[in-house]
C-alpha cells in the first residue's frame, strides 16, 4: 500500500522532481501519489501562485527553463515575468513619436507596447502579430498593416515568404524586436527558423532596431541565430541583467535603457 503524503509533503516532492526533470505530467503524478486529478491540479495551482512553477497543458514546467518556451501559448507566456514586461513595454511606447512608422514584432512584451500608445496620433504600425493588430485597431486613429503569411497558432503571429516579401516594400523608423534568447557571444536567437528569417527582414527594414526583453532571456542561446548584438541600436530591459552584460552593451555603443522594478 502506497504511503499517503500530506499536501505540503506532496508539493515538496513534486517540486524536487520538477527541478530534476524540468517538466512533470498530471497523469504521472496521479499514479505516483495515488490521488485524484483534482488534487494534483490544486497542488500545481498553489505552487504556481507561489511562483515556483508554470502550469502548461497536461502538467507543469520549471519557471526558469527555456526548453519548452517556444511551445507555450500566449496566455502561458504572459504569466512569466509579467511586471517586467509591463514596465519595458510602457517605456518602449514612450520612445515613439507622432507620425512615425514602426514595426512591432510578435510577443507578450510587444503587446505591452501596443497597450500604451494612448497619447499618440498618426502612426503607421506594421506587425506580424494578429493579436497585436486587433489591439491596435481599438485606437481608431492608426494606420495598421498586418503582415500576411503562415500563422503560428502558438503565438498568433505570421511567418514565411509572404510576410518577408511585404516587408521589402517598407522603410520604417523603428523596429521593436521581441527576443527569446540573448547572449554576448551568440547575439539574439529564437527556437523557430521561420521566425528568425522574418526577424532578419524586419531588421533590414528599420532605421533603428530596438530589442525588448526581460532579464530572464539573458544568457540563453536558441536553435536559430537572428543577429549579432552589433545589429541592435537600443536595448530596453530590466534591472536583473548582469553587470558583465551591462558593461559590454555600454562599451559597444548600444543605447541601454533599464527599467527599475
């Protein structure tokens, strides 16, 4: 007969398992602890509230792992480092002036920019993110251009030759580029090949490239290289970045804006 653990004992054990394995499944935990699905879901909800894990479909992942990040839904990504993203997005929006043409990349941090454009007029905004395009449409005074192409359901964004071809017709003042992974050695990268290709086209279409990312993305390297850091003009991030990265960016002549948490 299996030992019955208290709820706190069970949660401690599954956290340790998550630390070792990176991901845990509800179905496995039900068998392991001989409890109902309702009990396991409650455990995961409590631990997520304590910011000790992130619930995903069928289980949970480590808050600080990058392996499954590209497969997370938009709603799951929004729960990661939400305060940092809000502050970065608000600051980035303050860098836009009336009459400019800007590109907004897809992603939850770029969405925060779209939410903070209330005082601006006469903007032309190009985006490959369908959710961002819908948000921008609510302002009723911007010229919003949604790039076509193949939709990535996990991110509500478009990629592919149609999107890249459309960008060749535009010359934009600013690009706000969402970043999955960034490091001094490897520059910026992403898990998705088509997304990387579109990001490169965005960089080529913009006068100023502004990378927006919270400090959890620092020190990571994803599958596909997008660009070296010398292709970036400005970085907006939070105060969690390392001193080494800060020193490197400033020595390279890249403008660095740090939002204070």
